[in-house]
């Protein structure tokens, strides 16, 4: 009996065919699409993890940058790809944020992808210019209340975790603060140091050097626990704002209907990678705490984060279009 290539491919994706497919997978290089330009944090985290994970898989994990439209161009390619384990998406928490601020999404971020794992979490820190007369998050809230519309906070983009952290703080504390978006964290940090803006909720690596040099003052870690880089820095709960917990994070996704045997194999390779001391050290320089949870855990996490971010976006009426 002759079997067409399409029929053979369909058979391979049936419950009987999936174990055999996973047993042979990967038998050629695997593409990992980063939907942003080279050199950014998502690209760097993805490359560090992929370089080690490929040793477990026995095939190269080839990172490809396909930027554009806030990450939706590269992500859409993965959403449309065949579920054969030959292409994966490497994206940040923006994956579940952008759909809430863009009405014209070419895919469903939660249902048009197969979750693999969360590679790492990057907690944010509340930073202020030292000339601002505040030394705690509570003092910042009091100062902003006393100066409505006169305190500005920077972010690296509209709709990013930094932006939503600022909106979350405004909503929780009942503040009138002005958002100033930049094209990247670098220019935003420089303007914060110069005093052109007052506050920024940024990742640890971006502001750590400036903090050590006394150019910026940290107020609190927007995390449930204290962070290793600044062990004396209180958490937001300790600072009186227990609900102000928000992080950037970096994940792996596969196309929809990718067999669990393949996503499980990739997740295990990534878990080995992020446990490697050298990888952990390199991730630490990027401010990332390794995670490598299971596909089911990552799916639940994505849905929880999407709900949290969506509520912030709706309350602030943030739109990109």
C-alpha cells in the first residue's frame, strides 16, 4: 500500500505515532524563533539556554531573530508551523501582555501555542532618582499623592512589564503619575539618572550598576522574596504593598498540537540546561532566576499571568492601536 507524505505525517501525529516521533526527535537541527532583534534580553536568555540544551538533545538549536510588530510577526510564524518539533518560540512575558493591548492579533496567545516551559523569572525593582526626596515605596506613594500629575515614571516600551508595573502601582496606591515610554531600557535609565523622569520599575541588571555608583536609589523589589543582588532591599510586601508583585519572564512554546512527548523532551533538556552552574551564572548576569517548570505548570502560569496583566491593561485603558 502506498502512503502519501501527508498521510504519513498525519499518522505520525496520532496517539500511536507520537511516541515513535518523539523517540526519533530531534533528528535534524531545530529552529528557535526569537521575535525581537538580536542582543535584547529575550534573545540573550534564549541563546544561553539553547546552547546548553542542544547538548542534551544531540541536535543544534538554531536561534533565529524575526522581529516586528511587538513580537507578533515571529510568534505568528510559530503559531502556523507544523507540530513536528522543528520550530519553537522563545518569547518573554510580553507574549501574554500584547494581546490585551492590540485588537488585531494574528493568533490567540494562550490557545494557538503549546507551552513548553518557563526558562526564568526576572524580578523588577522600583528605582528613583536620588534627588527625589523619598527613601521607601510608601514615601514615594505619599510624595506622588501630594504632587498629582507631577511625578513621571519611565518604561522601555508601551505595554511591557515595566509599564504595567507602574500602572499597577498607580492603581493600588491610587496615584496620578505620568507614564513616559522609551525605545528600550537604556535611554530610559539614562533619563532617570539625569532627572528627566523620576521613577522606573526595571529589571535588576539594567539598574544595578547605577545603584552601586549612587546614581539611582532602589526602593523595593517587586517580588515575593528578597533578591540576591540587593539582599537588604525590602520586598513590596515588606514595604506595605503586598499585591505589587510583577516580573518579566522568558518562555518556550511550540506550535499548537505538538505531541506531549516532544514538548516534554524539550522541557527536560531545558531543565538540565538551567541547572548547569555555568548557565545559572550567565543567567544571573541577566537577572534571571531559573525555573524550568513542566508544560502543564507553564500553561497554568501563562493563563494566570494573562489574567493579571489583562486586568491592569483594562483598568488603565492601554491600547497600541
